[in-house]
C-alpha cells in the first residue's frame, strides 16, 4: 500500500469515527434533553423511540462522516455529505409526520426545500472535514492530545448545541407537565378533573392506562376537532397522550390559567389520517364550530 492509499484509509477511518461520535452527541442531546428537564414524563419520539432514534443518529453520523471524508477533495466531500444529509432530513420529516392522502403534496413541498436543507448542513460538515484533515498533521500524537482533539471538541460542542434545540419551549414544557399531572390525577381513581369529565373524552377511567407517552402538537390543531375559544394572546397547542392500549387523549390548551379542552380518540391512526377531510371551521373569534 503506497502513501496516498494509506492517507486515504486514515482519512476515511477518522471521518467515520468522528461522524459516529458526533451523531452520538447530537442524539444524546436531541433525544434526552426533554427527559432531563421534565423528569418522569415519557415522550412520544417517532420513528423508533428515544433509544432507537439515538442509535439511528449514530449510524447517520457515521455514514455522513464517511461520505464527507471519502473523496480526496475536501470541497467535493462536503458537497456530497450535505446532499446526503439533505436527503436524510427529507426522509426523516416524512417518517415523523402524519401521512395522509396529501402525501403527494408533502413530497412536492419537501422537494422544494431539499436544497435549503442540504445547504443548512454545510457549515457543520465543513467543520467535520476540516477536523478530519487536521488529524493528518498530527498522526504521531495520541488521539486525545490537545492538538488533535481541539477541532473535534468544537464539532462535538456544536452538535450538542444543535441537539439542545430539541428542547420544548417554556410554554410547551408547562403544558406537558400539566397534561401529565392531569392524567395522573385521573388515574388515581377519585373524582375526575373537570377537563376529563367532558363528554368528548368518553370513559376515561375505563380506557386510560398507566403507560402512556406525550407529544406536544403545534400545527394542524383543527384536525383534533376540539371545541374551544381563544383566551387573550396565548397561542393554542395540543398535548396528545398515547396510551399503551391504543386509546389516545388530545387536550387543547388555550390559557396557562385554565383547564384544557379534551377529547378521547379510539383510533388515532385513522383519526389523524382522515382528519383533514372534516369540514368543521373556526369563527373570526376563534370559536371552533363542529358540523354535526
């Protein structure tokens, strides 16, 4: 093996390793930060759950690191890596969204933002390639020597910072905590909280289980068909609880000082898939008008 081939192998090996570690750091922060801040709450994290997503990010990071470091040209490697990263982002958006009969429109929309997604990954992948190339000048040193480790450390810090952006906003964290408290109170067997006594909820005591996961929903709130009226400038959000037996509870929060408006959902997948077909509307005052 000549010197050039040896350098290529070392560059690709370091690209793979650095990509794996970067994916691990990003995955730990993005999948774990809400658990750390809101201890005791189980979150719904598609497509594979927290641990599965963490492993997926490790594999994605390793793959992108290898692609970015594969070519002898740094510019070519970064461009190829960013194009691959953009494709992965588009696929992940499809996997984590509620697919419906508007799938073709989703694909058209995502294809339009593919290049911006890819371009957004350029700075991080460029830093990864620079860090990989930087190793070449210090191969004789220990991998943890400062001269070798400084750029990878910067990359890992940035990966952790990006992962921390997965933290729910303050209002969302409060609503998730309130929802968890609401469900736990309902499961205690005493008098149900007022929000769970609504006829739209159904038989909470018979359908709710002790195992459930929570998701904060900020878009397409109409599909949950929950009657409500706006309160001040508070932006409505839904917290969706998925129970282990398949039943779901959607609660819409319209004010930090008021109980949410809730409804039970027997078949969540069908409800989310075909909810867009409903013709229910909102008035100018924010009142939801169900067409029954």
